[in-house]
């Protein structure tokens, strides 16, 4: 019988609760320092303790997963902890398309895929000398906003970059990607695409709370000017977001375009959950600055389903449970190879 496994971080509780709701055995790969947390939850059947998540590639860990016919559900921690080469070398089947995780981690590939999908993407800036307006500097990979910063000119960029180098967060310019900063209402759009029935589902939307840039707004301007530190965009929490219904046609159109572009550029395309991330401007146009090619932590706010998933399902449907239901359907039809790599 197939089991469902994931790393003990990010959205593991949602994933494994959803798997248990669909009748699967659940396996958690947990760092020893987090064991006490996960022992609290009865829907976790087995915990494999490791000193580091990198041990998931060791023969001992992979052997346990193989013996349990496990499918590994990837999330942001997998991308943050392992290189693309390490992820692609795993022998445990990974739900979705493990090859597209490289495109998520590499900012240049990410931009290429978003442009192929004809999304409205803010202009990237190739050289700090070309900064003419406010830009945001981002690290590669799933950094969760840590080490991001704003800069209005080359001098400001150099100053903030050097401070991050001293703090050991980055090593130099090669670790950063520059993109023109767009203002508006932040929105993270959550989707699920099923290759089993060629159907796209819009699952929900969220907004993110970032520290300490969010707290900066509560400080008077004069005191803001006196702060001599690089403000962080580290994601701390997520809140629900319900869009105006008139925006939904564009939401579905963007998702469908992204699915087609992924199928063209990185076979077999995007399978399962993904997220298109950006801002709505003053004219309610969506500017896409990111995508995540797997389940995102913002889905944790909808463990009992979202306003949108409730329109599609008659039972509480979290993204974790939707993943498990897809695996169950593929398993019964002997099509696991169609939804995992």
C-alpha cells in the first residue's frame, strides 16, 4: 500500500492530516530538535528522526521510504535545504514534477517560465549600475523572504548588499536577483492542476506578513530614516484573502497559461499544487513577481478548506487532502507515474 511522507516543517501537519483523512499511512522525516512537536499529533503514523534534512538522501532513510512505498510531498523546506541536483537524485518518488523545482530555485529560469506563460512580470535589472527606480533584491531559492531588501540606486544597493555579506546571509552579487518593485495589494494565488483529468482548480488566496519590513510602517518617518539596518522580508505568518468575484476569470486564465507554459518548457509540466504570486495595482491588474511550483505555506490557513475549495468539494478540502486524493486516484488506476517523478 502506498504511504505519504514529507519533511517535518513548512506545511507537514496539513499534508499528513490530509493524507490520514484519505486513509493513507503517514511518515514524517523530522529533525531531532522538532520531535517533541510532532509527537503531539496522532495522525502521524511513523517519525523518522534525522540530524539534518540532508539525510533524506541517505540509503537508510530512502530504504525506509521504499519499504513503505512512500511518495514524498515536496514543500519549501526541501528546496531550501537541498540543491536541485540533490533533489533530482532522490530515488523516492516525489509528488509533482521534481524537475520544475529547479526552475523555482533559479531566478533566471523562473523569469523565463513566467514570461512564457505571458504573465505580466516586473522588469528585472541585470546590473546594479542600471538601477533607475526602486528595486527589490531577492535571494535565489526558497528563502522565505530572508535577505531580501529594497534599493533605489546603486549606492544604496551596494551598502545593503555589503551588510548582508558581513552577516553571512549572502556571499555576493551572484546570490541576488534584482526586480523592479511594484506597489499594490499583495496576493498569493493557490492552484491545483490534475493531469489525471486535465483540470485546473483555484484553491484559495492569501497574503503574507513579513518581518521586520511590516513593522517599519508603524514607526514615524523621522525614526525610520535613522535605522541603520537592512529591513528583512522574512515571512512570519499568513492571512486569508478573498478576491472580488470579477477578478476570478483572470485568475483562472493566468493559471491555465502557467500550466501550458510549464508543459512546454519543463516536461511533464506542473502537476499538483502551485502558487502564482504578485500584486494587484490601482487598475486591478495583476503583476506576477514569483511562482512556487509546489504546495505553499499559505495553504495552512485553509486546513478545513477555503471559500473557493468549498465551491468544488462537499467535504473540507485542504491542499494537503487534495494532494492525497490525487494520489489515491492515481494509485487505484495504476497511474502513479503520471503524478510523480
